[in-house]
C-alpha cells in the first residue's frame, strides 16, 4: 500500500451550506415507489434530502460556506495562498469553478486556483492536495467541496433520486508546526468506471437531441443519457469488498485499530451501506458520524458536511478527535482515505443558503 504522509498542517474550520429545500423522502418518493416506499426508507436510511432551487450552483453554496468560514475564523481573504474546488458539477464545463471562487471571495489574484473532479472520493484528494499547498506556500488554503447532483438526476430513476442530494462546503487549512502527521491512501479501479457515470455530455459523446429523450428501463425507471447512471448492486459490492478491504489495510499500515480510532467519517452513500462498512471494520457504531439520514448523499461533500454536523457537539460532549478516519468511495471507481486530527478549537458549523 502507498501511504502518503503530511505534517505541519491543521484544520482551522469546516462549514457546510445546505440548499434551499429539504424534502421528506417518504413523501417525495411515494409517487415513484408507492407501497414500497417504507421498504425503501428502511433500506437506505435516508429520511430526507436537501435539494437546490433551479439555478443555484455548487459554487453558490461553496462560496456562502467559505464566506461564513472566513468570518468565523477571523481570516482575511489576503491570507489565502490557494483555492481548490472539488466538484463534478461546475457552473460551466470551462472555465473551472475555482477562478470564479477566487473572484467572488476577493482572494488574491496571484494564487493557484483550480478544480478537482473525482466525484464521491473527491474530499480526500482535495484535502491532501490542499495540505501540500499549505506546506509549499506557508499560507492558509481554502478547499471548497460541493455538488448539485439534482441537476443530473432523473426524477424517475429509482436508483439515484431516493439518495442523491446537493450541498456545498468549505474547509480552511492552516500551517501548524506542532500538528501530528496526517496519513492518506488512494485506490483506483478505472475498469469499473461504467458502474457510476453520466453517459453523455463529455468529449467522447457530446449531447445530441436523442440523449435528451427519456428511456424506460426494466425496473420501471425512466432516465436520459445526460442523467447519472448508477448500478446500485455493483456500487454496494465495491464498497463491501474493495473499499472495506482497502480501509482495513490502511488502518493496519497506520498502526491503528477499531479501538484506537476516535471517529470514523464515511462518505454518506446511504446509511445502511455505511453501517455495514463500519461493522466490517469492527468500528463501534457510536464512533461513526453520519448526516445522510437528514441530508441525503451530496457526493464527496458528504464527508465535510458530516464533520460540520457532528464536530462541535462531539467535542463539547467530551469526545476525542485526535485519530479521525475518513473515507470517500464511489465514482471512478475509487477510494480516498485519511487519518487526521480535527482540532478542538476549530469551527464546525452548518448554515442555510438563502
């Protein structure tokens, strides 16, 4: 296993911005599932999902979260040495979201600002690269992570619409000579890329009129080729076998056990799935933070959203955050994981986007 190490960096804060609408999943899914809606909720554990109004973007949510984070940490925009946006739903195919974030937040012009497109596993990539830029520049780095998946979900697709959601987050990383060493590792299996993808819209298959037509599938779903396709069984198998095995190995390489880990923050694919993952890793369910039951699965931003949701109340309740295992898994197919410390005096908060 390739174990990547990073020191001299700390998390100064994580703020998440929730979109305008929170849907009751039982009510919203009744037209699609009918008498099966209770079984659906039990199977996914997702009681409600957060969805944007048409026209609200991942960048809008991320900028709102970043503005709140900078204010709450008393950080001047001029202190920021780099800006990264993790998203697969940017405002435009070109240019990237990060330059617009630099402008809207009033960050210095002479900084690197770029996007990372890794879908579900993106937060680990963003955190690692942001941390290396903190070390390289000696300055604070702003990491925005968010997606508006509802723009690419068919309202009649039984695989995606009950679970996928929207959110935007901002994480502030700062130099810290006395911080403990962070560890990261990554898994990539591009041979399974068709398990979770959008068939049309890239340079391989530009959008045609035919791609905008709904097609009916065997389970009764209707979907366009511009919508997200997900093979739910294959995703579950990837998490249950590939991701769980990789995380077990990562824990061992880090010299940690299920007992020594203080907190486990998994990507909120669905609540049943992550519960099974924690069980496979032998991690006590009390140590597993969740947010997907209330907010749904907003892609890679589910990890920082879950940190923003649980961080402050866990710390104030006497919980330790010295050894925090996080993991993102999905599109690619890919896994990112890290072993980090979450500072007790950092900002952890959720705001409502308006």
